[in-house]
C-alpha cells in the first residue's frame, strides 16, 4: 500500500495499489484484459487529494470511483469504492465499497451535483456505516462529482473542515477544480490505454496483431510454468479462402476477415486472447485450458463459422453477398500435455506454436472444417 510522505497538513494519503486501480479504467471497452499503463494514476490521485487538502484544510478526505464493469452490465445501482483517502481510520476504509445510491456520496454520484452539510448527524442523506467502519466521527461534509466526458464516474469528498467551521462556497469552487484534475488524470490514462490498444490491434479484424500475440504467449508460458497450470493454443485457418477473393474480389475477402474477427472476439472465452496471425490464419491463446477444453472451444467456434452468413448487409464497398459455407480448420496444442521441457523459452514457444500449426494442417488433409489435436512430442 502506497503512502504519501508525512506532512503537517497532508498527513498520510493512501491509495489502492496500481494493479487494483486498473479495473476502474475499463470505461470504454468491455474487455477486462487491460495491461499495466505507464501513467502512475495512484501517484496522481494522491497528489490531487493532498493539494485539495492544502487549499481546503480538512481532517479527512477521499476519492470514490464506480466499477465500470457493473455499470456496463447495468447490474443495480452499482458500487463506489474508496480508492484514495486520508485521515483517521483511512486504512480501515481504503478499498471498501458502498452502494452507489447510499449516503451523501451516493446522492452526489446519482444526481451529479455538489453537496455541503454543516451537521452530518442531522442530514437525512448521511449514512453512518462508514463512520462505524473507520471509527471516525463526521460532522461536516463537502463533496463534488468526478465526471469523465459526459459520464459521472465518482465522488471527491472532504470531511470536517480543520478550522472547525462549516465549509463555504469558496471551498466548493476549489474542490470542483480538483475534481476536474481527477477527471483529466483519468482521461489521460484512458487515452494512453487507447493508444497502446491501437498499436497492438490488427487494423482489419480488430483482433490482436501477431507482434502482441508473440509477447502475450511468452508471458502466458512463463505464468504457466511458474504456477504449474496448463495453457492451450487453437490455430485456425479458413478453408478455401482464396475462392472468396477470386470469385467476389479482395474487398469481399477483407469484409469476410473482418466479420470472422468479430466472431472470434465474441466467441472466445473470458481471459482468452484471439489474434490474427497473418492472411486468413488466426490463433487463440487459452490460459488454464487443457487440450480437451481447447477442443471444445474450437468446435464451438468452428460451428459458429459454418453456420454464419457473411456479408449479409450492404457495406461501403458494395451490396450484401450472403456468403454461406465458409468453414475453418483448427489445430489444438496443450503446453503441459504435448510439449517436452527443454531449450530456451523462445524455443519452447516456437515448438508449442508449431504443434498447433501442424495439427491444423492435419485437419486440412483429413477433409477440412474439423478440429485436430496435436500429438505429443
């Protein structure tokens, strides 16, 4: 747990660890597979909260953010999590959650409006559970919403003005400025994630590109070896794809690849990483899966491809073609079941991929539109 250095007005500013804050940045995409970003948002939030305390001296304060996964799922009112805080009992509430329609923070979040109370005990919106958890007694509260783009994503609160008096309108103006700094910090982190995302995506299909695939596969191999868990690959090559290009043109072929990419993204299980390997070849990394599980996933996707009518709607490059009969051949390999240890990690990675590739070619030779499992080395 990170702490801001001791300071006579700031005290200890605590935040969740960077890897825990990561989930609060999944605001513009549903994929939970976000890697670490270079921007140290935890340090920025500590600095913002410390400066807010400098300008509006208070005994305690906090930043709460919503969980965007719950927001995407529209699962009830959602939750607010204390991701940064200072003051008495801060260590007890850091990381705790409240329902997003409870208390003064919930009211600020729900309405998107600032709030001031001079007597928390008599305030009809004040909820006592956080004071009970922290052992702290709240008397005065000043809070403002944190807004990113057009979406309310959290709340910035200060508690118990250090002078002993009530918060004043000037305090509110200052706190809104610091809420804006939080919004900018989150937006900058989102922009950095988007930039990295574009760099690792295949432009045509939207799947990961081959460069990211090789880096990710190396990481997953290292994790599987360290944890003693399994890891599987599913290698896919579309059958007779050249016929689509020759008959309908390369634009139709590109649209088909794009739609296949969307299908793979939708049908891949959570935690999997689907990539375009090149041309009409695709590969899916399946962490934790053995050969049988990877075969089941591959059969599901194989059936979906065979059942799908591609280019069924008009596009910017032409009318619908309603292509049916597109199929794919799959090869599956398991790191624990099929690979013998030895050699460097690069050599093991190449052999692992070649096993899946070889099984895919066997599927081609046996009639196409099927899944084959690799033979152990």
